[in-house]
């Protein structure tokens, strides 16, 4: 690179950039964190600052998408007709660990592909070592299973199936036709984990007169009652995953169009007069008010960017559609909770939307 061009790139001067002769070498972009550490002191060569390392791990783990996870357990708990409790909290913790394990493992498995298509990602850019990412995936998986085990053996069994699905997807199934189905299965199992852990912890609580099991509340259902909600969440996840396969190259109209039809179908099904077989009826007053609001938020978050991707299937709009589909999981979870008769639980899940939106501006969820 010629001296004038190098000076322009480092200083960021538009005038110098315009005046500098163009060569076949791309301009150098220097991140502010690489120029100085805390207090303006340059870090030692080869040792990035703590802030730089923290941001790299935040990108690797896609922390902005974390807020889409707790609603799985909340919707699962609502489907059993029980209030969220200790088991629900354990399910949330297990889900967060397993989700982050999948994120770290995903980038480890795709490190060679990302070196070509996404060289800015933490591993190919050298900001996170491949071995560290793989070790984090293993540690997070073990932590997730340990938390699920505290909610009972049935919850551990579901969490084990979820962990196996996550690892199979990242290491083997992602680039096959079974990839979207595997990702959909993982989300469905995550909701079932919330239902199983909530019911299991409730049944393990000491009951009256020294009995070993506390009686369930009136209208309580077994974890299998969460299956319709799990299938709905899985269908949404399948559609978003199918679109995500084109976020690098773009060019696909069929995938976002099919996803748009699926999102519209889920919204219409949530608003129909009677719940699906096995689902409890929603609360008559509060549910009637909040359910349409949740469905509207779901459609606005997912359908609008999908429509844009249909009209213009460019990589940026396709990535925006995928990001919208990920964030739309929160209002969908709220919808499922309200439909199951727990609109206030759905409202609690919707409280995560502002946090997810704010963090997604700093760290991409895709």
C-alpha cells in the first residue's frame, strides 16, 4: 500500500482517502480498541484488551439472541397449567447453557467456511481460539445437563435429547436436508424441557401430611399437553432456519415466501376460536385482550422483514429477515402462553423484547 493511502486508512480522513491513488489493495480498517486500551494506553503487542476479548465472545455466543430462550420454558410451564417455579428456573438455566453451547460449537464447526464467507467472525479473525470455543461448548453442555438434572430425571432425559440434537446439528446435519428439521426439533425440545421441569419439580415438592408429592393445582396438565405449543415453535424455527441458509449468498425468493406463509398460518391458528386438541382454554378476560396484541407483535416482527426479503432476496435483507425471525420467537412464546391460559406469563416474556432489540443493535443475532 502506498504511504498516502496507508495514512488515509489509519487516520480515517475522507479527504486523504479521496486524494490517495487507488491500488488493488483494500483499505486498512483499524478498530479503535486495537489502537489503545483503557485510559489510552496501548496494550502489549499480540494481547488484545479485555474489552476486545469480551466483545469477541459476545459475538461468538450471539448474546443478543439469548433473550429468545427463557420464553421457551415459560410457554412450556404455561402449557401444563402451572405457575412458573423452581423447575421453570432450572429449565431456563439449562436452556441458556445449551443454547450458548450450540453457538460456540456452530462457529467451531464452521471455522473454515467462515474464513471464506465471514472472515470477520471471532474464530477466523483470530479473536477467539478454536480450542477455546470447543472447550466452551463442552463446558456449557455439561452445565446445562447438570441444571436439568436438578429438576428431575424426566427433565434430564429431555435435556439430553436436546443436547444431542444440538451437537448433531452443528457437527453433521447443518448442511444436509435434515438441518432445518434438527433445529426445529431443538426448539421444540426446549419448550418441552420447560414443561417437564416445571411439572417434575412441582411433583417432587413435599405434599401435605408428610406425603412425598404436592398435589397439582386445579386444571394442571401433564407435560405432554405442551406438545401442540412445541410443534408451533418448531414450525416457526424450521421456516427461519430454511431462510438462514441463503443469508450469505442471497438470491432465494422461495425460502422467505414459504416462511412468510408459515408465519401467517401460525398467527391465524393462534387467533382461531378454539385451542388445538390438548391445549387448555385461555383466560377469558385478560387472555382475550392480550392474545391479539401478542399475535400482532409476532406478525409485525417476523412477517415484515420476510416480505422485504421476498421482494428483494439480497444478502442484507435475507439476514434481516433471519434476525427478525429470531426476535419474533419472543412474541410467539407470549402467544403460546396466553393461548394456554397464562397471559400474564406471556406479558412477562414480552418484557424481554426491548432488551433483545437494544442488544441486537450492538451484537448481531445471526
